[in-house]
C-alpha cells in the first residue's frame, strides 16, 4: 500500500485486495486519494505503531479492517488519525483494538459513517475512544 500511495497522483484510487497486511509503522497519506478495500483487507499494526495518518485534504478511507494499534499515554495514536486536513471521509471500516479509533485533529468537514469500532481494553486507563 505504501508503494501504491507513493506512486499515486492526487485524485487516484488505491484499491487494496482482501488479505493480511502486517505493519510495523504508520501508513502516511499525504495526497488526496481514495483508499478502497475489497473484502475488508486487514492492516495489523501488531501494537507497534499508529495506523493510517492522513495529512492531505479530500482523502477517503473505505472498507478496511485496521487492528492492533500501539497504546500510549503520551501520544494520540489512532487507527485513523487526520491532522490539519479538510473534507476527510472514513466509511465502512472495521477498527479493532485501537487506543483511539478515528481521531480528527484540526480538521473540518469530515464525514465518518458506517464504521465499526471494537475496543479490547479491560481497564479504563487503557481505553481512548
């Protein structure tokens, strides 16, 4: 996915086929693209990092399964974190075991719909949202 994003132009669609995609670092989304999952591809961050970090306007993330985000009491790590980006859409994603599921920071005109967030924290201090 990182290679496809690096090769993308603004407005492109990055189609991700069903499968497992283990990750150990965040996936940075720096241009306006549609990331579309086919059959809920699984991005497992193995408690090593944040998930998707969006810093561009007009990004859509749809149809992904995002799992096992690293917990931190010092950083706002999320399955999907949007920073200073307008017109973001998260649609029909499944987020499991993420300290913060979807986190918007200084972003406006976002549409968050049809997502399922499932936290696994057993203690309140281990749960973001």
